[in-house]
């Protein structure tokens, strides 16, 4: 397996630190609003990574945090007049629901910032003791970036020259522009936690470093805290640079052996149709599209590229996913098997090359065409069917495509009322046919078509699909 390491700025062969086990940490959401497409892209990227690592028979320990204390959270809770916990519980639940709709496997560990304050104050104590942090007059504690020789080695940012001119202006200010808060003091009437440093709140960057130490580091002497650290490209600087500095200066290891960053999601406003508007929210996209269609579309562009979301592209992408489900329908009722095929070897090889999704999708397209061709010309070919069933299972496991019932998949998008009407009409039509009233049966069929559905008479009864 090779992955692009953002800190090394090159593709590197992946070797796990402890044989057979991969520790993966990804920065999760700040839960004060609904999850947007950027959250989806990040969660999908690392869901795919985790699946590919597992396909290499590696045991993956995946942690993704929940930031449930933050200025934005405090403001929003105040604004709508509910408690911080009510607000963060509500949006954590909504986040989990959205991710589940996208077929994303939950992480193994999901630490919350409010439950890790002890680990954060421990880390601040160590940084103060070793001279990497300092307290200013008002009680805030800052990380001294000038004390870390490797600062900026992750993001390769060039230190701003203006920094030099900004050194100590007064004793309650930070020493250097680049220094960042580890602890912000809080007054009695403000939200805060009691600690040995007085009442206050931890800085945001600190939470990931502290949680990684608390939940993922098994041996302090190891070279890296985790194998892979991931997140959106916007987090590379300053968030990840600061995380790396905190860990480096308060422990005997670096925070991560490999850094992975996913690209941004943009919405092309000009081309967005009226239906989705400018909404970045997953919940709005889910009102219009099946979660798996969104999953397939968002994963169809390489994770490091910036993603331009348009409904035209989404609909084109859905047609490719439809082909997987058409084949699933064609093979319906056949027994699952775990036969190994050349296709599976090729697919794993493509995904193991820094998650090469375009090659992977091309391989899937080709496999489906081949199977359909053979099945068209040689209906009795049991071998090809067996191989295809196994390939579909493999695709489902490694990419999370094709996890729904194929018949229900094609019914997705039908509003509840329309669905009820279609089902009622199908029953009426079956009765009409029983009574040999074919004229009425045809009329009912027209009514069903007018509702946006197609029907097929099969030995299993009447099947329907929704086209809108
Ligand atoms: Zn983080």
C-alpha cells in the first residue's frame, strides 16, 4: 500500500508501526450545526482508507473526535437559548444519522473534548514544566512556537517576518504572533472548567493531541503516536502543525508517521439547480437523493482533488451506480460466495495506490460489461455468475457500493404518499387481472406510469421502480 504523505509531499510505502495494527486518527466535527458536504467528504475518505487497510488484513483502530466545546458552540447555545450539552447532543446525533445514510462505518473510538479535559490539562502541565509554554498575566497559557525547532515541518509554511516585530508588547500578550492558546482563562460567569491553572477552557488544537495520547498510545517509547493522521486540507495549517508541536514537545514521540488530507468540496452555484440551491448540508441533499448515490458521487473524485459538486455530475454518477444494481438484480437469489478473482486483485491494487478511485471505478465498469456480455451470450454459464456474485460482495466490502436491496434501490426517491398510491394501484391492477378485466388493468398501469413509476410483471409478482 502506498499513500501520499502531505508532510513529506510525496507518495510513500505504508508500513505500520506495530505489525498488523494500524492506528488512524481523524479530526472530527465541531457539533453546533448540521453536517455539510465537506464533513461527508472527509468521513468518506477515511472510511474508504480504513476499508482498504482492512482488505490487507490489517487490524484498524480508528478514532475520530467530537469537538463539543468551542466559541461557536457557546454562542449558538446562547443564541437559541438551550444548554451547551443539549445543543451538542442534538447535532452529534444528527451527524451520526447523516454518516449512517452515507454508508459510513462508525469509528472505533469517538472521544469528546468535554470528556478529555484531564488529558489536556496534563499535557499543558508538561509543556509548562519543559518551557514550551508560558502563562500571561490574565491567566491564558500559550504554546511558545519559537521553542520547537521542528515547528512548520508538517505544513512547510514559511514563518512570517512580521512576527519578529511583534515580540512582547505587554506582559498579558503572547510573545510571538505564531504562538497559540493552550488554555483560555474564564470568569465565574463564563463557560469553563476548574483546573490547577484556574478556571478556563482548553484551546482547540490541544484536544486532538491529548485525545491521541489518552486513547491511542500504548507504549510511550514508540516513535509515533499514531500511524496515520487525517483530516481536511484546511486543517493542515495551523491545526495539524500545532497538534504536531504539542505532541513533540510534551512526549517522547512524533504525533503521526503519515499525514493524509482530503480536498475541499465546492458547489458550482451557477450550475446548481433550484432544488438543492446553495445548501452544503447533507440533510438537504438526502431529501433528494439516496445516501448511497451521494456516497458514490462524493467518492468518485480522488480524495486529494477539490470536489466540484453539481447536480448534473451527480445524476451522471448515479447511472454508474445503477449499473452495479442492475447486475445485482440480474444475479438476484444466487448464493453469496467468497471466491477470489483477478478482478478483486486488480481492484485492491488500484485502491492501494493512494486510493486510486478513477482506476477502481473503470475496473468495475469493465467487469460489469464483461459479465453482462457473457451472460447475454451464454445464459447457462454458472461460473461467470458465481464470479460476479463474489465480485459484487467484494465491491460492497471495500468500497461500500451496492449495500442495499436492488429492488428497493430503484424505488428510492419516491415520496411516501406516492409510494402508497403506487402500491395501492398495483394491488388494484392485480385484482383486475385476476378478474380478466384487462382494459382496466391497462388503465391502472397508465396511472402508475403517470406517478413516475415503471412496473414489470415477473414470476415474483409485480415489481416497480421510481423515476420521478
Ligand atoms: Zn485535530
